[in-house]
C-alpha cells in the first residue's frame, strides 16, 4: 500500500472526525441574498472581483485553522494574515514549525485555472500527482513541500517550504502535511 494512499485514507477519516466545511474570511464580503432554504449561495468567481469568492476564502476559514490546530497538535488556533488582490486570495499561517501559506488564484474559467496550475507547478519543480492521490484533478507536488491543484476556475497552492522538515506531534513530513491541507480544502470545495 503506497504512502500517498494511506495519507488520503487518513484524511478521509480526519474529515469525518473534524466536521464539515464552511466558507469563512476575515475580509467582510458583500452578503449575497439567502435562498428560500435559508442557505447562502457561493457567488460565481470572477477575476478582479472586489471580494474573494467564498470557496477561495476557505483557506483562511475557521475550519481550516481548526484542522491545522488539530493536525499539528497546537494548543490554540494559529495566527493568520490574509490578502486579496482581486485574483489571488492568500492566507499565511504563523506556526511553531514555520510558515504555511495557502493561496487560491481565481481565473475566469476552468481551462485558464488548469494552465495556471501547470505553469505554477513547472516554476516550483512540482511533478504530477498520479493515481487516486490526484482525486481526479490536475494536481502537482514538489519534494520541497508545495502542492498545487486546479479545480473549476481556481488553482489552489499550498506552500509548506518554510516549515521544518517534519511537523506536529506526530512528526509528519511537511510534504505530507501540505498534501493533507490541500485535500482538506478540496473536500470543502466539493461540498459546495
């Protein structure tokens, strides 16, 4: 059984234990109207939008922070700083083992997001993720600790290169931690 499959199985079990996903951001987005069921729809992502799409903001949501806290065995949620430049939403986590950055580049369409993921992966010396580990999506991972996935019109980039080689109380390799955080965010995107 390969290591990536075990990590994926662990992630699935962790997602069940950690609970569901909800969009969240420290930036105050314009409130979209509620539907008749009382749920708030995720707005269509547009390049250069004044506010990030809720799906992009999930990288800095309370759930993402909670997952980082639990996976690394932290006593309290990590401090984060975020930015949105109209196309890229970025969340930097200040952690005891170094800095983790998760960012989402929002494109106008899926093919542009896939091309963006390929280009970013090439610049990071990241190779394609093969088999079940790519979750049926264009995905790339580097030995340095970066993971890139394209889904719909967004490219997710998880950068753990500024973290120590192993992280958390279980001494997980930073490459596995980056992959686990990427798939956690992708699982949240799939719920919406």
